């Protein structure tokens, strides 16, 4: 997953040479709320996860994926890991869109004039899916000590303290700055999805330990 994201990021920066091309690319492969709500570009619910533009955006996302993904994939196996990753990413985008529509009563309709700007902004990046993997990590390794950077601040603490603290901060930002350029809603939605999706695998693994020792 890190390799795919990196190749896409490098290709975008190498082959898209002007702003018009970049805008067209983002509106095609990024998740645009007004498109999804009107049944258009549904495939972008998957493709948006692999699109990054800024260097620090992909650096932080891939660092986080490496930090949490290795152990989660080892626990689940590659197929289940991919399932949790992808479904969390899709759920993150949908939560982001429906948060605007239902909680903020934003009408994303082509008939609206003017169309609210939040309905037209493409969402890109793997962070929603990665937050899903963070939810898995919390389920499988709650007491494992993490050596992590949160906003470039080094943190050493049990996983549950790091992850829950980070999610609480994301939720606060989601509630207080819903129109930020950072999709905090997607982070929260992806985390919830990953947490829920991982619980059955934790129960099953615990049952296997009980029966087989």
C-alpha cells in the first residue's frame, strides 16, 4: 500500500504540469460530495485514498501506515488487513459527506445557487483508511508501547492512550472546525469503521486461544 501511494504521488507530481490538469485530476479521482450524493464518480470512494499532492501529506500518512499497519497486518493476515483498510477508507469518505449533509444541514444539489463550497471540495488522501487501521491497532494491541510523533512531538505511551487521545483531538476539531481543509470528519469516520470491523476478529482470535491454548 505504501508503494502504490508513493508511485501515484510521484506520477502526479511528474506528469501533471499545470493547474487545469491538476484540478481535472482531483475532481475525477478525489471524492467530491456533490458528485457522490448525485450518483456520480462513485469509483472515487476508492481512488481518493491513493491520491496525495503535498510531500508532507504523503510522508505523514505513509509513516502512520507503516507504524500501525505492520502489526495489524501481521495479526489479521494480508487479506483481512486489506478488507479493513479499504472499507474504512470508503466509510471515512461517506461519513465526511453525510456529516455535512445531515449534521450541518448542507444541501449539495446542482439546483442550489450558489452551490455551497463544501459540496465542491475534493477529498484526497489515505488518512481515513489509516485511521481505520489505528482503530484495529487499538482493538488488537491496546497496551503495546508506542513511540510515535504527534504533530512532530515525540510521544511514548501505551497505544490506547496515544490513539484515544489523538481521536479525541480529531473529534474536537471535527466539531469546532467542520470546514477546515483537513477532513477531520473522515479521520473520525475511518477510525470508527476500523474499530467496529476489527472487533469480530479479536473475538475470534480470543476464542481460538481458549480452545487451543
